[in-house]
C-alpha cells in the first residue's frame, strides 16, 4: 500500500525546488492524515520538523537540502517510496527544560539536541551546578554550559570539546564552554535519569540566556534539565546510515 506522505521544506532554494518536484510526484497530504513526514532542508529544519510533528507520533525521513545534514539522508529525487520502505527507525527522547526568568516567569520547552546556558553580556557567566538536588559545583565561571543528549552530542557539545555519546548510552553529557574557573573544566557524564539544575549567580551583573534547541530565553535565574522519556521522536535513516553508524564515523573521521 502506498504511503501517505506529508512533505515539509525549509526556505532554502534547493529545498523549495525539491518540495515542488516531490509533492507533484507523490502527492501531498495534511500531516494529520500522513503515514510519514519527509523533511527537506538541513539539521536545523529537521529539529524544527521533529518538534512540529511530535504530537502526531509520525516518523520523519529527512533529505539534506541544507548546509548540515547529520540527521538527514542524502538527497535523491528518485526512488523515494523504496527508500521509505527500507528505512531504519531510530527513536530518541528529548530533554525537558524548565527555566525561571528574572521577571518571575517560567518557560518550559523540549530539546532534542541540547539545553545550553550562555553569557549574554561582556562578563563571563557565573553558575552553580546541582545534580539530583545536591550541589556538585559551587561556582563555575565560563562562557556557558550545556546538557546534551547522545543524539545531540555531535552538535554544539562536540564543538565545545564535549564527548560523543553512543546513541544507546543511558547517559547525558554536561559540558562547559571556555571554563575559566575551575580552569579548563571539561564537564561530566551523568545518568540519563539525572536532574540537572544550573543557578545563575550575580544575574544582574552577569546576565545569562538559555537555549532549548532553537528557542531562546533571555535573563534566566535558574534552569532545570531532565530527560523526557514520555516523548519519542522517530527518525528514519537509509540502511547502514543510522545514528549509531554516524556517531561512530564522527569519532574516526
């Protein structure tokens, strides 16, 4: 039986062109009536699409029409139906962020890759880190810190010299950016069930923003991060090119 496909495309010219061609060839159905979503763009658009279709529980097959494609398959206009039939599925759980802001607001969001805290002023951030209610670091002076999932460990985390985590690993990585004190502190590996709380010290003098994937929250006082096993993102990959293989390739590149 033919799959009912919902195509989604970024604003990149290559993605727009691919959308027009594929939708004409395979048809376009509303996401609520689809069996699968095909995302056309780069990794940023893939993250956006995963968040958008999460309420529908649909698998997402990405084809790279952007600049970065770690979560994407190679773009070919031909043979899409066969590729979808043969695709391998990976299921990932996001992080849940709860941020308290200086004006007393609370912002909650999900992050597939990472939750990061970044200095928002001229001075370095000053942070206090607690894990499962116990203070583990009274003061971290740095440009920022992040908590990343295995799926997100090759993204911002890797650029900040954090470790790459195997996709099946039941751990999270806590990584510092440009740690000044303790000097060059690189971070920690934590159980996936851990609850990480980061408090901003001297927030008026040293303002900090929090980012949950692409959602930014300015002037945070504290951020709590935990895994959200109740949410499942389903990603489809061509055989032999799944997340586990990609993570291994990154380490031996």
